[in-house]
C-alpha cells in the first residue's frame, strides 16, 4: 500500500528530463490530432483555439496553462469549475473533453518545465488563494501534472457537479477538492519514476473506459487517501 506518511520533499525538484522529452515527442506525433481539433473548434465557435488558464504551479507560482478551448467565448467569468451539463460547452468541446483531448496542449507546459506528465492537477489561482487549507499546500511541493491519482479517481468529476457554474464551484471546493487532494498527496509522498510510469499507463486505460480506480492499485490509493483524510480530521478536532 502506498505510504500516507509525510516525507521531506526538496523544493528544488523539477520536471524530469525524460518527461520533457516524451512531451516533445507527443506534441510532434500528435500534431495532426491538434490540427483536426483546431478545425473543429473554429467551426463550432468563433474565437481562439487555445484557452489560457491561470493556474498555481510548484511552490504556488502562477503560470499560464494551455488547453484546447471547449467553451463559448467570454463565458469563463461565470465560474472556473465546469460540470458535464454546463451550457457553456459547445458540441465539439464536449467530444474533446470526453476524450481528454482538451488537455493535449499541456504537453507544451511540460516541455518548458511548468508541468510534469504526472503530478497534482494545477488548480485555479483563486481556488488556491481562497480555499486551500494548510494541509493542502503540500501538493504544491512538486510540479503539477497532466495526470495523477486525483485525476484518475475523478476522471469524470464533471458528472458529480451541478450544471450551474456557481453551485458547481461550491460543491467542488466543499466536497470534491479535499478528496482529490488527498489522492494527490498519495502521489506526492510516494513519488518515483516507477509510480509515474504506472500512472501514465493507468490513465491511458482510464481514458479508454476502464475503471482503473476499482483495480488493486486504485484501491490501495483509496485506502491511503482515506488515511490522510482521517489524519486531517483528527488534527482538526483535537
């Protein structure tokens, strides 16, 4: 079982070179997919192909995370959390989100060292500033990632959120965020190349529809995440 204990993590850890190389190869190999997605976006809604999101990176430093745009222009002010039934998503955007292709441009963030292939998902700057509790800050000690245990166990988190953007934000920060970050801490406290390769493989299977969270590795992560949440609850009531 992954350990839930807290090791000392050097703040100087950065995106591994091998992950940057894999991300660069992925961008090159996937450029035809990116081109097709760009055409679909342009035909669905006028405006830019890329969405630039302000996110908190390693040590809390803000950076711009790239995504393929899946929502209509000028609607992000209604809320940074998007549910599956959100009316702001245009038809081609729903397909991109279903296949997780909207995350493809983040390979560029990995190449320049702002993100890793594996790590805690980067949250919006305002969510970190307004809603992160002290124990959650530990997830900022490593580079944020495209995938990780939190992403795997909540690969369809938008189905758990109400379609109203403001209500979706409330449900997210009160219910989903603590559970997701507990899973992310399982990775932070057990970070290794072997674990990262395992998570990449499981992510591919998850996108293809396999319920990897119910398999032995996923169940071990769930047990460790619950242990972390129990420890947090114990400190809060003591």
